[in-house]
C-alpha cells in the first residue's frame, strides 16, 4: 500500500512532467525530494537519466515520448465525439498510467544496475539537486548536514553511511560532517577528492567555471588531486585551496594549485556568504561575477565592451535581484546594460 507522501510524490511528478505544476507544486516536490532521498533516485533517473543499458535507454525514451504524445490534442471522429470534460479526464488518466509505467521501469533498471555493480556497471546514486535561485539543506543518513547552493547537484552511492561515506558534488556545498573515525567522509569533485573525519568546510566546483575552490573553517581535510592521486595537500582552519582547471580541449597536468587564506569583507566570510543569501566578491573579475549571476538567477551575461569585461569588483550584495546588483556595480564603475528575457547584455 502506498503512503500518502508517495501518492503525492507521483501526483506532483505527473504535474511537472505535463507542465501543469505551479510554483507551489514545484516547491512541494522539492521539499519531498529533500525529506526522502529515495524519491531523488526515481526523480533523477526519470528526468536526468545516467547512461545505462541500451535496452533500458530505449524503453525509457519510448515512454517519455509516449507521455509527450498524450499531451497532444487527440483526434476525435466527427461522429460520436467525446465531450470535452470526458476527453480531459481520459488524457489525464492515460498520462498518469504512462508516468507510473515509466517509474516502474526506472525502478527496475535501478535494481538491475545495483545487482550488476560487480560486473562494472555504473552504481546507482541518490541525487539532491537545486535549480537557479534555490538552495537546500540536507541531512545525510550518517548525520552529516549539507547546505547545497543554487544550481548544484549532490549524489551518493547505495549503502552510504555503512561501509563508505562518499559523495559526488557538482556546484557548491557547505558540509558539516558527522564524526566517524572508522569511516572517513570523502567528497569527489571533478578536480579533487577531499577526505575528512569530522569537519566544516565549503566546496565550489561548477562545470562552467575555470577553477575549483575548497575553504576549511574547522577541523582538517586532506585533498588528493584527481589528475595525480599521489599529490595530497592537507588544509588547516582558515586555509583555502584553488585548483585551476585546464582550458577546454586541453590537458594540463600538473594542475596549478594555490593555497591561500579565507577572505573576509565587511565581517562576511566571502566563501560562505551564500549561506546568508549574499553574493560577496573580493577583487573579482566581471566575467566571474557574471557566472555568479548565471548560477543564482539563470541569466546569461553577454559582454559587448572589452574594457568593461576587464573590470574587477569588491563588495557584498543581497542575492535577491540581479538588476539591483547590476545597478550597484554600475555606480562603482560605469557601464550600460540591457536585459532581454534571460540575457543581460553589457555595453
């Protein structure tokens, strides 16, 4: 028998798939994903499927296509036409059946993948994800608290908290790791593996940024570069490590690595300002700030003035409105801008 929460999860997922979910339904769905990581597995496999077996991919693609087909207005014979209310009910019912069938398929594929881990298949991961402008607070099964910044993804393998405590991060997250001397906590990013026993630290590693950053507030961590597992760096409180990523299409080994100190401006720790709904910059280039605006607001910044593109800024701003930030930056150093939908054009 399905629980009320499970029934509601399927209903909200149906509304999202069919494009009928409003803001309140989307927020409710996000809350369910946060409170029960099990829903995250189905959600992620359905909307953002990882590469799996070809048969599973084909079946999932077919069911997704079927759902889209069901959204289209059905052809009705000229004679014996079905009344509109009945037609709407029939479409909704068929959509629910299609979504349910796809969820059952995905769950079966997930179990199959788990059974095949020993044969080298991709392990199943439970995903917590945030969109532009949203943040999440998660409590992992081991008691570790994770604050996930906007436009970020966190995943961990089945069996987390028992034999292993390994998570995979894309984007930015603040970790308060529960102490467990026997099972170290490891954060995997594109550039490094970060090993801890119990500590407080921030990690930033967005795919579209040219560097990865880790800032340690409490405890100690050991960082091993992905490109060179033998190269390990230990950080102490207030240390910050910056790893430059190679340019697209190029391989740079060894990576450029810099160890500096955590920045503080106006009594705000820049590296964790996002926890307090702030965007904080310390001598940060305008293109880097543009990426912050993209992550927070989903806005793409296009520079049409090379001179303005070389501007650098220092300051602390509320992260509630992109245009308010632009106006303040504009007062510090002059430039013109125009906003078109999700594009910000800088002149």
